[in-house]
C-alpha cells in the first residue's frame, strides 16, 4: 500500500515528484496511457527498472489449458490471458557507454506528470552516471484518441556540464521477460514467450516486427518511424532480429546542445488477415500518423479532450483530493473505452494484466452508466461486442442444458474462462446486467436503431435463459435456484434477490422490445406464447423477505445462516477468500460486496424508503468489501437513506482505490469499475440521480465536507447541467428540446437555455450503522 502522499493534489493532473522504486509498479498503472485499443503502461522509457512491463492490444491473448484435479462436464477447458505485444515505448539511453539505469549513479530529480486535459504523460529527470556525467532527460508520450492504431513519444536529452557521447536505442521488443505472478487469483498467469516471430525489418528510420501467437492464432504487427534532431555529426543505423528491431542514434553533445527523438508507433492485429495485409495495415497507420506529425498528434489529442471535458467534467468544491480523483477516474474510464470499438472493456482496462485481462459484469454495471453520460458512442460499441459474442454464449447455454444465451463470467473473446464454477458459471446475473445496460442505454440515448439492430436480440436471448433456468412452484411462484449473486461469498443460493429482481426486469424488457419490434422478434423465433411466459414469470418472481426482521433477504434463508465471527478475524485475514475456504464463507452471514444493497440501487422501484433504510442497516455490519466494486454502491445507498458522512467516506474509498493503492494490487492494473464508481457515488449518491421509464429523478443532498457539486448528463440528445449546493439544486438545459425532470418527486420542466432552481431537502435522521470491526471505509487523511 502507498502509505505516503505519492502524488501531488492538483485539479487537472497527477504529479509524482520523486521516483520511489518500492511503488514503481503501482505508478506504472497510474501513469498508463490507452485509447481502448492500445495500452502502454507507465514504464520508464529506458526499459529498466520496471515493476511490470506492459504493452497491450485489446483482444490479443493466448489460450492455455485449465487444469482440474477432477474433471467435470461443462467445465471450461481453456483459459485466456492477455499478453504483451511488441513494446514500442522503449528508448534506451547510454551516456559515455554507461547504461542509464536510475538505480545506479545519482538521481538528482525525477518528475512525472499525467496531464488530464492534454492526454499526455510528461517526464523530466536529471541523472548523474556512476562516472559523474550529468544529463537531463525530457519525455512526452501519448496514445492517440484520434488515430486508433497509433502511439507516440518524444525523447530529448541534454548534457548538464561536460561534453558527453550519447547513444539512443529506440526499440520494438517482443517477448519481454515477465515477473512471476503471485498466488493471488486476481493476478494474471505468466506465459513465457507467447509470440512466435514471422517477420522483422529495419530500414532507414523505420522498424517493424510481426509475430503470431501459437495457440490462439492471432497475428500482431508493430511498426515504428522516427524523426531525429541533433548535431550534424549524429549517426543513425538500424538492425532487427526475431524479437527486436532497433534504431541506434549516436552523437556527441556539447553543453547547450540537445538530441531529440520523435517516435511514432503503429499496431495492428487479426486472427484472419494475412501477414501481407497486416503489414500493410500497420504501415498505413504509421504513414497517416507521420502525415499528421508529432505536434499534430498533440493538437488533436487536446482538441478531443477539450470536447470530452466540456460535457463530462464533474466539479467538486470542498475536497481537492476528490476533485482530482474523479477527473483521474473519468480520464482512465475514457481511456479504457474510447477506441475499444466492439471489443471488451477489461476490468483493468489496458493498464495491467490483472485478472488475466478479462472482462466481467463490471463493464455493464459500473462503467457503462458513466459512459452513457460522458461518452455514449462507446456504450453502443461495448454492447455490440456482447452481441458479437452471442454464438459462444448460445453454445454455452446449450452445454449447460439451458435456452437462450449464457454469457461468460470472465472472458476476453466471449468464451467462458472461469475455472471455478460456483463463483463463475453460477453467477448468471451477468445476463441481466447486460440486459439492464441495454435498457438504460436506449432510455438515455433514444437510439431506436440500436434497439432494433442489437438490443432486441440481446434482450430476447437473455430472457430465454431465465425462463429455462427458473421454475414455477405449485403455488405459481417463480424461483431461480442455485445461483451466485454479486456477493461471491454466498454461492449457489436459491432466489438471490438481486438476480431475481434483475431477471424480472430482463423478462419485462424483452417482452416490451419484442412487441415494439415484431419483425426482429419474429426473426429470432419469438412467439406470442413466449412473450406471455416471460411476463408471467416476471409477475410471479420470488423476492425473499424476512417478516420477523422486516428486511429483504439477500437470498432465501440467508438470515438463518450463522453470523461470521468478526471478533476472531484479524486485519491481515482480509480479503477473506485468501485466508479461509470458500465452503466456510458460503455457510455464514458475511458479504464480500454489495449485493442486496446493489439491488436497492439498480431496482430502486422494488423497495420503499423504510425497507431501504432497514436493509442497509442490516447488511452494513456484514459487508467486508473484499471487492473494489462495493464502496461506490454503499456510498449511493448511504446517501439515499441519509448517512451522508458515511457516504462521503465510501466515496473517498472508491475514488482513491488506485491513487492510494487501498487494495494492495494497483500494481496489476487500475480498478476501472471502482474509478467509474466514484462518478456513480457523486452523481447517483449525492446528486440522487435515478432514471425512470419516462424521465430522470433527482434527490440531491451534499455531505458537510462538500460545498458544491456540478455535473452534466445526457438524456435523449439533451445536455442537462446540474449544480448542487447545501441548500439549492439548479438544473440548466444546455442544449436540446425542453425536458421534464423530477426533483424530490416534483415535476420540473426546463426549456433550452434556461434554469430551474429548487431547495435541497434535509436527509432523514437515522442512527448510524456499523461496519465489521476493522472494515470501516478506508479514507486516508
């Protein structure tokens, strides 16, 4: 864990003013750059020292066998692991034949700055070699939002004192040696030399490597070109071999002289294209970037982000740390999704290899709500990726003896990669999470073409799974048994409330979409009888309730389980899954992450205010938050039921999950869903925003530490700006036709260019709930 202020608190950047090798891997994740297609971790350009080298292309992976002590029917046979592709960010530096390695000699100063408005990473350092030669190095790098296949960097070195001989080795390097993974299941599997060489080239200032994965059969191309500016005596040469293509630049620098290298890198990959086609693709992208030029790439990056921030920025007054953290979150969520373009949005984005680079339900439930307001085009693309993977999901459902589609718990290309089925395959709620995302996107965007072309098919196939997975009892009640909800410490439960309520919504939405689009429904074989069956199951859905306690049960019988003995659980025993057998967890009342509480947020319509307050008070002392997905949801519901100070603390935990490395695993990549959750905590928590079937609702209230919150949301081609203080909420329609919203249930109509202001109501006064001992929200000072 980062136990000191690693980064300066500034509103529009993340600045590191020293190089701490003990947290180098964490900073590499924080300073990662991506556009959703290419990911460059924040490794030093010189290659070493490093914590975890990383250069990724979204979707590029290798497969490997999943071993089982005892085989069973339906177990996934192969795992998938994200791999490093050819690393193009390496520029090795030699000063008078001394390799520039900051662990040796004397590092006078070192600063890195992630500029959230320009979308670039700056670095400047002054280093004295072991023999006393001092140089200053300045670098800037970007992964382009406007050129999907392009990343670039500039590298400038100058002497500080005596004349020096400088050698720069700009490289493309494949099959970089990786550190061995730990026993933590959240860490990626290490695959040794996953790329097989097919072509290498060095000519003039251009480099190229083409490789192919052995098992997954994916071909990957990387190409680079350079502009070198230095003294007239500067010499350039190139060489290449199977795994390295290198441009070497040699010159002598007198005091006041500089050597500057601009490097453009392009990538391409395919499971179908020939070597020649992929080579041409990478070279074409490189030529286009070269035509734009380094300064042009910088200008385009800034223009892209100017447009993004105009519509996506969240302003927070009263807590500079949260202000920085939420902008950091918005930037990294954008990086994870902007140019993914019908590829998955992994749980770590492209910032690290944690979770083997897999995508989970995090995307639909946490990331897409933010993107629906901040960058909606990426939402449609992410859901079309799910549609593209329907053949695999249908095949998985058939294998499990079910109808419709069974979407994978964790995957890269659409195939199930979870080898532990109680917490994987049994977590069928992924189907309803996808359906919920479809409904939410259509409601917010009004994109009828998307609903017709993509939404109907996703809703129909997910609904079919629920109808075959569940059953009616003799009294007509509909049950869904043997499933795992969001709380992975309660597996194979009957009638998980979250799953049942989300499935209920899924069934209703499928029926309505099929009737709105009868031609598409008919093409999928939907009949009137099937629609009736969906509606009947939804109406009869079981929602477990304990009348004696006056609360909803997380699943049938949950409240009769023995309580977990928190008094005998040491702080070092968390996360529990790494220190106790799952069987012990499954039999106790202990909650890994918000489950019933998440149901109250996403299906707010199914609970009245009294039940929300009682449910929250009951489950709060049981929830240990061994998942980064929990804090933001607990923040939302704490704010809704009136615990504003607690909600503020949970916001801090979600927002600072990576900047303060609260779960001790930021080294493996950022927690993209927790970053998105900080936006959810602010907008849905303190903004009180909920989407209804025909309008958007707000019940705003701020905690004492915040004096003002402002954000914008997009609703059917309208942009609504919301500004909240401790006493008033002001709604301004920035663009689009007039809109009707609800403020604490009161209808409010706002015309374009006008504002409406309403008072903020005080929260209910309730006794504060408790948390498990030692698991209070982690909000560093």
